[in-house]
């Protein structure tokens, strides 16, 4: 059994709302990580548990993006305390440790570790366009390229396809690698 489950899945398996609630109390063996999402073990949640919980919370069309997606694909970038997730434009959920970005342009999805991850070019831009330090943006781009996750041409194509907001520093970082 997976360690992350929604309360709807637990009810379908035969547990009553009262049983679920009892198991999620301080005296119980489960933990409520997010509204409607439960960790079915007493141990502290791992980052992987949190990523799975975020995908359950954000819904079926969601995908992890940014630093978490890049790290899971093999890039050496620092993780933030927030988990960045892309979700459909009708998603209205929020939580303090989730950066939920609504999008009308769903990303290409890469499956890793049972997670839906935004493709490397999209994840790179989602991370870099939130960065205000030009050196940090260049380091993100360099880490992705060094890991062989995508090419400068693929990053440029993603820049052209997506929203231009917050991309000035990314464009500068790519300028020396590939004409944008």
C-alpha cells in the first residue's frame, strides 16, 4: 500500500470518516499532510512523501515543476522550502508550503519515482523566472545543461512558447549559449 492516500481513496477502501480521523489524531498512527491527503505511516514525511501529497492535493492534471522536478531528473540545484506545482487554471487550492501555479498550458510530463514532473525545459524556466539574482539564474541554467536534461535550443523554444513575465534574466543567461 502506498504511504500517501486521499481521504476519498481511504473511504473507497472501506474506512469511515471517523476511522480516518481517529488514525490522524496525535494518538493515531497516521498524519494529515494536507487537507484531504494522509500519510499512512507514523514516521515523519520525506520530501518524496510531500511531493506525492502535493500531486494528490493539486489534482489529476498537476505536475511538479521547478527545483524538485529538476533534482528528481538529476540536476544539482538547491531545493526551496516550497514545492512548486503546476495545475489547471480552475484549481483553487492553496497551502503555505506549496507554490501552486495555475496554467492554461500544461507541461510535457516526465514520470519519475511515481511522480508527474514537468519536462526539463519547463521546470528550468519555472524555477529561473522566480529568481531575482542574475548569477543564480545562470547557475540554474548551467546545472540543467551540465546534467544533460535539455539543450539551449529547447530552453529557447520553451521561452518563446510560454509567458514572458519574469524571463528577462533567463533570456540574458541564454544569450551567450543560443540566440533567443
